[in-house]
């Protein structure tokens, strides 16, 4: 029994669609403004949220963001950082 790579591809497609929607709202310049340090901060925010969601340390007030939403954001921020390292994260329009 191996990994279900079709589902893996589905998740990657979902991440890309989410990234396109969010970059439309935030603008691409918000990703490059502070470079990798800024992306690292966003990743740290998301991993803190992930920890709280998994460990149940807090009474969640933002109930419309689920564990899966946080994981999708982590995938996207990690992807942005790879793009930044490869100098493929561009300013301007999507």
C-alpha cells in the first residue's frame, strides 16, 4: 500500500487555489515586503495556531478557521519561502 498521490495532487491544487484567492486580497507585495524573515514570522504564527488547535490549550474564539485551514496556510507560506529562495517570488500582479 502506497501513498495516494492523487489526493496529494488534490491538496496541492487546493493550496494553489487558496493562494491565488488570498494573494488577490492581500497583494503579492505583502509577501516580499519583509523577505524570508517576514515569511518566517507568518509561519511561526501559523505553527503557534496549529499547536493551540491540536493541544486544545485555548478556548477558540475564531471558530471559522479549522485545523485544515491552518495546515493549508503553512504549506503556502513554506512554498512562498522556497519561491523567495529561488528568486521566483515576484512583485506586482498575480
